[in-house]
């Protein structure tokens, strides 16, 4: 469930994106993202599709645990999570590569099937950051490098007529590096 702070963050983002005419919303099936999407699009009749493929990294036995406990019980994995994400491995948990593959596959599937111009993708930090890493052609070893993706950060990926995907905004800030991944779509995709 969203905290009061989370609700305020979603309301602030709602104001930020108020002028965008979204044609469709794709949302993680988790309760937090459903609540966030409900706040973002409260006055809209936009079609929303919920998907397990857009959920946050599955952390197995770490789910619901406090971070200090994990640092004590699993010091090597806890350090790898933040310092060497490409090496993170915990029994029953997803790796960062698995999350990236799942997220990118869903992202590309959305692009190939959606017929609308502007799409909102409401998901989670690791999943969104891993998709942006893919688009940047940045290896997962560098996943946590800036820009920092804060809660309710707004990033924009533009799909050009030549099928290139360019990040034009990353976590509320303009982004200058251009990307050359191809797709069969001519949409502009908004990731949140």
C-alpha cells in the first residue's frame, strides 16, 4: 500500500503529466503501482492493462524483510545488490538480468502491439532502471550509476519515425545521450 508520502508523490506527478494525452496505460500488477496509477489517471477513462511482467524484482526470502536484517544475514548478497548488481544472486530471487529481460520483453511487446501515440508505463525502480540501461546500452554492472531514479520519477522514451528509441527525459531531467535500438513502432512512450 502507498504511504501518505507516496500518495503525495503520485499527486505531484499527476500535475506534472497533466498536459500529456495518454492513449493507454500499462501498469505493474502490484498494489502500490495500481494505487499510483489510480491517482495519476483518476479523472481519465484511459484503458489500463495490468501485468505481472512489469512487477519489481522478485527477492524471494527478502520480500517484506528489513534491509538491516538482510545486511546482517546475507552480507555478500546485500553488498552485491547495490555494488555489483550483475553478480547479485540469492536463492529464490530474480537476478537483475532476469528482471531486465522480463521488462524489456514486455516493453518491446507493448511497442509492437499498441496503436496509440503516447503510452504510460507505471512500474518500479529496478524494472524501469533496467529498461533504461538496455536503451542506453549500459551494462548492468553500471545499473545504479546516476541519474538516480527516485519514487514517481518521470522518464520519457521517444520512438522516432526511423524506429529509433531515444531517452529524452530521465527521472525528471533532460537526457542528452541518444540510442539506436530499433522497433517496429512509431509511438512515443512515457515511462513512470
